[in-house]
C-alpha cells in the first residue's frame, strides 16, 4: 500500500475533466440496531458495471427523498427483511419473519417517487417485493403452502440452488441470453431460458399488478422476476445476483446502462425545449383539480411536467359542439360555488378557462408562466419555469364575431382549432354533415383575420374539404395540433398521405397525438404506435413538419405514454432509434415554433 496521499491523487489531476461522467446509482441501505448498512457485493457490482454507487439511508422524509432522486440516475432496491403486511391492509401471518419499520415507509415512498420520475430501478429479493408493494401489486407473506421446492437455502450465497424459467422476449431474457449456466428449454416449442439462481426468501410477489408482468418463474410457479409493462426500465428479481459474480453482473450492467440512457435524456431535455401542442386539462378545472399538486384526476400538472422534464404545454379551452336544438351550456357542468351564469355563452366560458389558468400561474410565479411567443417560452425555460400557452378548440368560442376573435387574440391565444366534432359556422368537421361543403364564407373571414392577428389556424378535427379550403385561403402555414395518419389508422379524424404532403408543401406541420382511437382501430395502442405514426409522417412530410400534441386529458394517453410524466419516455424511444439532437429538438417543438414565429410576424 502506498501511503503517500499526493501520489494517490496524481491520477485525479492528470486529465481534464478529472473523472469520466458515469451514471450515479442510489443503493438503498438496510437498517440494523443503530446502523444503516449495505453489503459490499451490491456496490462492487455497480462499480464493475461502470456506475458510481451512493448509499441512500432509510429516511422516510419526502423532501429529502425527492432531493436525493434529483441527484441520481438509477435506483438499486436491495434485499432484507419482510414487509409489514399492514402496508397491504393485512394482519400478519404466524409465519411472518422480522419486519423493519425504518425501511418500509422510506423505500415505498422512494420507489413511488422514483417511478414517477422515470428513474431506472432494479429490485433484488426484498427489492422486487418493494416494487410490487409500492406500485399496485401484492406480496404473499409466506409461500410455503404453494412451494414444492425449497426457496430459502442454507447453501453459500454464491451457489445456485434452483432454476428459473425466463420468458422469451422479456428484457431479462435479453440480459441473460447466452450467459454461463443457461440453456433454452420449454414445452411445445417454447424457447424460455432456464437459468440457475441462488434464492433466500419465504415472501414473494404473487400478483405483480397492472404496471408489471411476471417474466420468470420457478418450477413450482413462484414468480421470480417482474418487469414494467409500460416500456420503463424497471425490473425486479427474487434471487441475489450480487453474489453470483460475473454471472450476476449482466443485471447490474443493465441497470447502469439504463441509468446512462436516463442521464442522456435528462441532459438533452436541459438543452432542448419540449412543447406539447395540445392538452385538454382545463376541462377538469370545474371539478376542483389543482394544477400545482400531483392530482390523479388529471394527466398534466406541474409535478407531472417536472417528472417528465417537459417545458411547456398548450392548454386549450375546449368547447363541445352542441347538437341540433341544444344550447352550448347544456354540455358544461360548473361547480356549485361557481359565480358564472349557468347559461353562459361560449365566449364567457372560454374567458372563464383562461382566467383560471392565469390565476393558477399567479399562485406559483417562480415555477410557472404564461407564454405567448417563442421568445417567452425560451425565457421561461432559462428562468426554470414551466410554460402554459393558450389555445381554443372549436371556433364556436368566438360566437360568429370577429370582434370576439380579436378579444381572444388580445388574451394571447396562439392557435384556434376551427371546429370540433360537428359542423359549426366556420367550417365542416370530420365528424360533421357537410353543412358548408368546406369552409363557410364567415370561416374565410375568420381565417384571414387570424392571419392578420398572428393566430395559428389549426385544422385538426376539420373535414377534408375544409382542410384543403383552409390551405388555399390562408396566407400563412396551417397546423394540425393533434392528428395522425389515416393510412395507419383509418379514422376520419386522421389525415391522408395527400393531406400530409399538401400541408408540408405550404410550410405547415402535423403533430402526432396519443388518443388510442387515432393510433389503431383494434387492440390496445401504446407508445410504439405513436412512434409509428410519427415516423410515417416524417417519411411523407420530412422531419421539418412534425411534432407531438398528446391530447392528454382529452382522452389521450396510452401505455408507455400515460401522462406528462412520461414525456421523457418518448425522447428515450427517439434516442434508441438514433434520432439526432437537432431532429429531436424539431419534433419537440422546434418546427412548431418556427411556424408560430412566421404566423406571428403578421402582428
């Protein structure tokens, strides 16, 4: 051992930067008596996998945990004692072993918050149970009545003591495929991977919940591994890979690689402005939701935007189109304490929505701001603020009055969707009755005045003839804030390839949306379907004419892209497909802001 500190520090200052920027992995600590401890095998495997280990003490303080999670790139949930069954609302079984009150609350809080922040997570033994307990699954207190093999061994921890079958097509399969000690097996032509593991447990996950699926089982059917069903880098195993040396290292390499990916996404989002061009969250304001809190009733709030590293959203005042013989206000339900006239007009309701947004922003001015121009968006980002832009969905809001259109221009709307599901006095809808054979005479005046006022003309929801009429009438590029491709999903709300080419030829843009019915006709749509629609639009229109308008809270949201906290998940998918930073910047708002700048030059 060289006991010269100066000699030991030589390597630290031989180069600049002084150390490679490696992903930081937070490791949960055990708690015994008065000591917070962690087995050396955990952090040594993290180091071998290329990560920087830090130990997270078992402290159930939400502020401390949140601050800690902002400084790490991945989480390793370590093994340990049983969970208190009261967390599942159950009384303790006589076979329950020792529980650890210091760890339970701390790790359940940490896991939920880390999941919301999209952090990669690997759970080991107790850790897989932590994932289930924190995220909607269930843990059996004792598996002895089901088990037909011994799961808690007396053997050395380095020794594999039973086998598990790993499901083909799972992340775990790809991690362990062709590793020493494995071979393909399975009945009926299956190609599951048989892997030999060490195991020391009597509790086990018996229901992974909706957010996970079981990907490995022992021969007696006990769940030995789970992974995310939401395309997230979250996985748990029941065995102890930290003791298996090089045979266990691939799992730690997966965690460190996932953390590197998370770190890359975060750094990219710090440089790129991310704008979602269509969300309907204001529809729920009358239900008393609070945008400044993490509210399960809405898909976009300040916390979810922060978790998703999203900079800005365009919130629309959505006005349902009344059916024939119906008054507008009959579709609007206001809270009991609302002072507005129950028989309010469309314009009055639109002002009510915008007033509520401005009041919300005024409550947290250090974290949230209204933006009306691209410059204001970038200024807010530099100041560390999220931005809300204002839009109108359905020209019904202007009540057949160009003066009211000017009023909303003065309020700062950046676009107006000319119609919704039904024809109005401006144009025919994709779900309408061809009332005007396209854009009406009044609609032509509206489009020209929008050009003059610097308001973007949004043709999402418009009928095909209305779309082409607007392209001809408008002197500025038009947009579709939330529309998909009809060739991939035959729905009248989606655009044909000819429409995509036509809007691009005039400098306009089309933003992919995440409403399941516009992504595919049958089955469950997910984030990969959104990628397909985006890439088809890029193929037809080019990278300069696409973007994202989620339609969150307007029935948008699919598996893998459920709410605003999943925004960075989409970026991760783009990076995996090797899109450049420049192209990702265009997709996440750069193209939209280019068109917005051109439209607003008219002011």
